[in-house]
C-alpha cells in the first residue's frame, strides 16, 4: 500500500529513474503525506537542475577560456541526467561531439601550428617577381568565385634551366608524383584547378607560375630552430641568419635534397649556413606544413619541417659560428615582438611555438609579456 501511495504521487512529467527508491520517511518510519513526498521530489529536482546547469555553464565558458570543456560539460549533463531525460540525450550527443570541437579550437588558437595568415605570400616579392595582382584576405579562398582574377604569370629562367635537376618540367602533365600538402593530420592531396595545376593551400597569391620555386605544388624545406639563454643576460635567444637574397633575418633552413631524411637536411643546412654542428635524430617535430614565404605563387609554395633544440650555455658556446652558403651573417637574436616581427616568412610563428614549449623551464626568467617587449641584444658573427 505504501508503495502504491508513493508511486501515485510521482509527478506525471518526471523522468527520474531512481526517485522510487529514494522516497523519504518521517521520524516514526511512516511514509509522509503526498504533499511532502511531492515537495521533496521537486526540491531534489531543483537542486540537481541548479548544480548541473552551473557545471554545464562553467564547461561552456571553458570552450574559450583555458580548461577541459570536453570533461566539464559532460559532467554537468551527467548530473542533470540523473533527473532529466532531455539531459541524458544531450549527454550522449556531447560525448560524441565535444572532443572534436576541442580539437578544432586547439588547432585555431594563436599558437596554432598552421600559420594564421598569408601576408607574405600575397604581398611579398623576390628577385625578378612582377607585381602581384592585389588579393583581399576575404577573396583568398579558392572556393570563393573571383571573376576578375587574372594574375600575372612568372617562372624564373633559373627554374626552366634546372628542369630535371632540382626543378620540375614546365609541363605539369609530366609530373607523375602525387601533389600533396602537409596538415596536422598528415599529408593530403591538394586541390587542382581545371587545368591540373595544384592550388596553394594558403589561397590566392596574385601570381601564377612557379616564381623562383622549382616544384609544382609544395617545395619541401627543413628548418633548425636553436634556442639558448644568453650566457650574459640570461635572456632567451634564437639562432638566426641574415639571408643574402632579401637581407631578412631567418632561421637557417634550406631545401630538402631528393631522398634526404629531414633530420639530415636540418643538420646540413645549419652547418652550411652557420657553421654549427648539431644532430637532430632524436628531436621531435615542432611544426610541419605550409610556410607563408614571399616566393609563393598560386601553384608553387614552400612547406617546411621545423626541429627545435634548446642548448645549454656550454653547448651554445662550443659552437663555432661562421656564416656561409646563402647566409650573410649569423646571430643569436633575442626573442621579443619587435625582433619576431622582422623575421622572414612564418619563422616568427615557429619561434612562438618554441617559446611555448620552453614555458616552465627553470632558467626562463622572463614572462611571456617580457618576451614580447625587450630590445635586440645580439652577439653577431659576420662572414668575412
Ligand atoms: C622558408 O625558406 C623555409 O622555412 C626555409 O627557411 C627557407 C628555405 O629556402 P632557402 O633558404 O633554401 O631559399 O620558406
């Protein structure tokens, strides 16, 4: 009989699955009146609703603020699901989708491994390059029709002369390899235009042809990113060269030779351009993908793999720095926003990734804002 009373007092709309076993009793052990049971159930529902919704709201805030949104939101929904059927459905949905959402947000953060913009690809120039057709950022996406788009074509005579050496044949139909681009989830085929030319993943550049780049599609480079704390000031520095083509400061990287392992390219380029000998076999990849290089065109672009090593004071002082190859000079450049802004191509993005990796290093005395505001202090080794 008591069970019958309790069951009959359950509100019609309640979806609770466990309220039947949690009915209250009064001090004498007798079941309470219908009204008390009803009141108790309602109070419980209100408390669960308030706690669960608060946790969900905190989780939603964590989508943009630091925090594990994909754990906290389901936790809030799980609390709500103890009392509400609709929350159970949302919990199932959230478990499927929130992890993907968190991954997407991580990919588009300011320190994303993908360069955020293609300023140098659309505005940059290099020896022999004609003026690019101006392209607004909003018009860069290939999927957006741009009826007036008829950019000039330029391929350096050097590229034609080296067809079959380090350059592709002029005729794209003779290129038999797969035209790929690197993304955080691996190499994927690039889109082709109606004539079979690969389309730059960074979008329109205002220039057709290959410019100074030998390959149709991606031109693969490797970059050593070497950091240290200045032995005198303790400030964080990165090893850079002054490029002989543009005079811009850059990481001492270069092109991957046919069949060469990336670790070999990175060691070799570092040695050729700076005189420093460092092995990278055990080094994790800091970045791999498209570079916003001023030589990029609609159909030929730079991609790189960046390997980062942080040296101790002794290791860095043992390096016999000597600029060579296409480096005019080699520098330990202090990392700060002014210096970063002057770096070639996407190299500032790569240095920011390295700084993030070094956060928490016991010798890192500077805060991130300090790394963004100090003037250049560099030791310099000129070539000849
Ligand atoms: C950049 O161009 C790469 O990040 C790499 O540093 C460099 C390779 O080109 P070269 O220095 O060989 O001209 O896009």
